[in-house]
């Protein structure tokens, strides 16, 4: 089908484009911007007057809960949530059950995702077998099966020698390693180790749980030369370590979750289990540092950290509640809200969830609207607002600390490879 997206405000951060013009799609690709190519006759015209036409969003962390946790969510439900959120490419962490440590599991996940014809799924393979931190996985075979990087998800590595060997192997073959900085012993609490946790009697997780692990990861990356990406940074101190490593010449990237851009430990309120997250919500100064660093590019991208949790596991006392929150449908609104509060151009705000995220993932065909690119497009109303309710969320996971919030940005259409998958 040939599609013309007419009269929209085209915002393409990868090409620093922010102007009103038409987009022309044919054979699953973008074939022209502005003027129609010779002989082009649209089968369908989408009127985007008053709307933003942007690349489909790229999410660096979205748990789809398959295989193993289908009672929390299914691939079908989360793909629909991704379409409603304008997300056309997403990375899936390896902490499934069983973990993504075998090529067959990765191939099955990719096959199931392709059959749904929705978002492009890019698995992050397990760095060690079963995420146990003992034996390296067959990274070459996992890469052939479809993995774009390797990591441990939220499971800390206890043996730094194993981590060193994993980085050496990955560096030899050019594989990306994505790590969340979590010390295996200091991270065994439930909330940020601060005044709020002390007052409520919650077991604290000190900032050092992040910085000690991060310092080790950065040092090993410097030693091995591996392509390192730090996932879901949560503290100002951790950010300082990233700055110092880059000043020493280390090529490291990092991201932050959308939750940590807007919330801090004070938002725990009266033991609200919806705010139980990993990493924990830190102090207000940490939140402000993360927001500023994302704005100036020191933090490369923002992710949804989509982690659907069912009601039986979430509606519990804070310390017993399963950590995690739904986020696929909130990535765009929360990014727009952050951008507006920081008084940033829309071009910069959208870059953090399109071009910058695609660069980290190694995607060249998506994350931008250049001629010849995959026709993955998100069309949204940046001025419209919508209240987040359980009923409005298409994800099977209905738990988020943003329930009741009125957020900007309503997705009108999502296109994947030139097919309209959301918005009719």
C-alpha cells in the first residue's frame, strides 16, 4: 500500500528536521519527504494536520513476559500496548523463565513477534547461563538467533572474574554488553536508603549499591574495550562516575527510566506499592541531576522499563510487593512532559526515544524518517492530554505510579513498515 501522510509537522531528530511537509510511503519504506516522487499515487492519505509526524519510538527496555510469565502479560497484549504508545522497536531483557540463554528460545520469541506484525522485537541475550553469573552463554549462536546485546537484566553479577571473561569475549567479537549497576549485597533492600525509608522502617538500598557496581563495570570495560551500555541509571553519584569515565576516554552510553525522571523517594507516600521499582526511586537531588543530564546529552536515552506486574503481586504491603510498573504506553507522554518542563525543543526530547535509542541498539533502518528508512512512524497530538487510568491501558499490567496523572501526547496512528497498526 502507498500512503501519503499529509499536512503534518515532521520531526525527525536524526536529520535535525522540524518542518511541515508530507511523508510518502511505498513498499514498506519512506520514499520521499515534501514532494511526491514521480508517478506516486496514494492508496490512502492520512491527514496529520495539527499533529506531529515522528519516527516510531525505540524503547531500550520492555519486558514482554514471554516465555514463563504469561500470567503477568502476553506477547499479544504488550504488542498492542506498544502500538498504542507509538513504539515500533523495543529491546526485551533476558530475565524471562527460562532466561534467554539458548538460541531456540530467542528464535521462538522473534518468530512469535514477527507473526504478530507489530513492533520489532530485539532480544537482549543472557550474558551467563540462567543469569546465574557462573558460565558464559554461547554469544555467537545467540547473536545469530537475533540478540542485539547481552546482559544480566536486574540480576547482579557476584563474580567479577566471570564478568571480566564475559567482557573480554564480547569485545573480541564486537558484541554489546548492557549492564544494570547493582551490587549483589547492598541492593537487597526495597527503597532508597534515605530519610523516607528510615521514617517508614523500610530496608534501604544505598546509592553505593549502584556506584560500587558501576565503578567495577567501567573499569573492566576500560580494560577490555567492550561496547558497554549502562541501563537505568538512578543516582547523581553514578552519573559522576560516567562523566569521569568518558573524560578518561571510555566510550560508554547510558539510559534512564521514564519513572526516574518524574518521581523520587518522597512519592512513596504512605507505602504506595506502585512506586516499588528497581532501581529504587532516589532522592530529589538525584532526580534533578538525571533530568538535567538527559537534557544535555550526558544520559543518552530514556526507556520505559516496562515491567507488567499482576494485581495479586502488586497490591501487597510495600516491602512484599513485586517491583515494576507498566510503561510502554507512557514513554511518549512522560518524555514530552519532561521536555516541556525542561523547556527543550521537541526535536531534542524526541531524540532521546528515537535516534539516540536506535544508535545504542545498533538499529540503522529505524529511529529516523530518512528516505529509504523503514516506514515506522508515530503520529501524535502533542497538545492533547489524557488521564492515565487502568481502563485506558492496553497492557495486561495495569499498575503504574502515574495512575490519575493527566499527561500530554496522544498517539493517533502508529505505522510499522508502512502498515497502519494503530489508529485505523
